C-alpha cells in the first residue's frame, strides 16, 4: 500500500501543549470530537490531539448523509462482483487494489468471508440500533448547542436508472424493512415531484423518510467551537508519534510537540488508527477505501433533495448554497492524489440523471479515506491495554454514527452502562 497521506508538515501550533489530561482523544474527526463532547458532558478533563488542521481527515469533505436507513454493511454480498466488473472496465466506482502484501491479503480474505447473506443479516440490527441512537442524538445536540450546519431532515432518495437496478433497489428496501427501516417505492414522476431536477433517465426510486443530512465541515467546526466553550483542549497540528507503556497500560503519548501524561486514551484516528494501535501494543484490521467529492456553487436550477444514484454509486448532496457530488470506493488506496478523470466520472454520472448547468463553478476537489473493517462494523470499546479504547472503523457511516459512538465510548470510559450492547463492536472480535 502507498505511504499514508499526512498533511501536517510545516504547520506550527500556537497554544502550549497540555502536559497531562484524564483522557486523551487522538483524532479530531467527527468521531474524536463526538467522543470528546460526550466526555465533557460527564465532567471529564479531555485533550483532543490532531496531527493536522481540524477536519483534515475524512470528516469534512464527505457527503454529509445522516442515514439510519443504511443498515446494509459495506460487506454486502454483491460488493466483490461490482468491484471486479469495475476493474475489468478499467476503473468503475468500486475497486480493490491489487497487492501481494500479506497483511492486506489476510484482511481481504476476512472481508470476503463476511460478504455472505448470514454475516450481513447479523450486522444489520447492530447498525440499525447505532443509527437510530445517533439520529436522535443529532437532533438533541444540534438543538441544544445551536450548531449551524445546514441540517435538513428531509429524507434520502435512492434513484435508479434502469429496471434491473430499480428491482434490486426495491429488494434492498424490503430487506431493510425487516430491520425496522421505513421506505417508500416511487415511480419516476413521484421521484421528480420530490426533486424536479431529475431528468427522464429515471426508472424509479426508493425514498427513506427518516434520513437527514448536513454540511459535515460546518458540523465539525461547530462542534469544535462547542468543545472549546466547554473547556476541552484541542491540540491541532500535533502528531502522536509514540506511546509510553508501563505494565501493559498507556502512561503517556509522545507527540511532535512533547509528552502528554494520561489516565486513558481513545484512538479515533480513522484510517490511520492501525499505526497508532501498534504503538500501544494492539492490532486492529482497518483498510482505507478512498473516495472523492467535488463541491460547487448551487446550480441555477437549485436542487433540494439529497440523493444516492443507485447503480452509479454517487451521492448528490445540497448543502445550503452549495452542491456536493461524491463517490468512488477504492479499497486499499491511501494517497492524496486528485485525478481529474475521477471528478469527470463523478460529474458525468450525475449529469446522466439530473439537469445541471452546462458548467459547474467554484469546484473544490477533495479525497478522503473510509476506515473499513473486515466485517463492516465499527470498532468501539476497550482493547488489550485496559486504559486504551478504540472508536474507529466506521467505513461509509462515520458521520452518521459519530454521536452514538461518542456516547458509547464515553459511557465505557466512565464506567457507565452503555445505551447499547457494544459486544459485537468490541476490538476483541479480531484478536
Ligand atoms: C467520499 C466519501 C463520502 C462519504 N460520505 C459519508 C456520508 O455521507 N455519511 C457518513 O456517515 N459517512 C460518510 N463517509 C464516511 C465518513 O467520512 C468517515 O467514516 C468518517 O469521516 C470517519 O471519521 P473519523 O473521525 O473516524 O476519521 P477522520 O475524519 O479521518 O479523522 C481522523 C483524524 O485523525 C487524525 N490523525 C491521524 N493520525 C494521527 C496522529 N498520529 N496523531 C494525531 N492525529 C492523527 C487525522 O489527521 C484525522 O483528522 C464518506 C467518506 C468518503 C470518503
């Protein structure tokens, strides 16, 4: 695999580094910040350490979908076939990097072992519970803390361009219904009523009324401001380089700006977590899956509905006066390249279903890395070192599941009964 991307070189941090904290959270993405917030609600003294600028990981440029409907894990059985088809076509929306690295091959074998109906059906209720907890917490947090982030609870429309894909979409919705996910099958004209910018190349759609969305960059920066007001210390542009261990416990983290002594550590570093885990004597199986987004000024014919273009695997997300298009799932790619061809493919996919201006303006191009586990479930809970916890591995649902993850992690660290059974999410399942 390519060397992991790191933007932090040459950036100076201004505030002095705290020398000690009850809890150090590593990573200021949605998951790390949500964890720090829930810890602060419990009166815990927290420092968040972030290698780069706030939100520089994967939490800012994503599609911003908050989708409790998404109970189908990334290990869905059709995944491999889609990847192979894409690769034979020379780069479809889902690809798997070819590499002979033993660790990577071992991870792939485990992943493929979970691309089975029974494994997926076992994961679905876990994701459903997490998603429902998170959706409720989003409403509570955004209201209580007045975080302005274009939150819009107006559902998600899965749009399909041909009869076969539409049939698969209906089948998926029926299956999701078994896990309590409500949905409504729509004709092309009903879909166009919800989103008039859809063109005639629509065979049908499925609407998920309980879903929502927001501008993830504004959510991350808004939550960070709340944390600062609550006295949580944020040490940005500060990389954790190593851990000082004693008697099997983490005693201090060694950073690029000095040492922080601590009672407990939470690793919430997304796709970068395995390297940090190794420094603390633990192994966790996460592979990055690279994806892209381009954010443009809202076209003249403004879009109002958040959409997923089914067989195209592309998300369309209105965010106030901007529109974000995102997609691609390149398993095993870990580099910051922004190939023009990818953005052209994403835009072409969207143009094939929607009326857009001839030219999209103010394009901001971005790439991020979904942290994927072999069973498609996040890793939440304590590791072998009793004062080390993980909050990572959320794949394509990290924004959706951030509040629930923060709450469950804080409850675990504070010795409280977690709201949900976190047994299926334990890092121990991979030992
Ligand atoms: C194209 C795309 C679209 C997506 N759309 C959605 C969506 O619509 N809805 C959804 O729910 N999810 C979506 N996701 C997934 C979601 O973005 C991720 O699951 C989520 O951002 C992961 O959050 P995180 O906090 O775990 O990691 P990150 O946001 O990556 O944060 C980890 C942080 O750790 C820091 N770090 C790493 N190493 C160190 C170190 N040594 N010392 C200090 N700090 C360190 C990094 O700099 C980074 O800021 C999408 C992902 C992609 C790529």
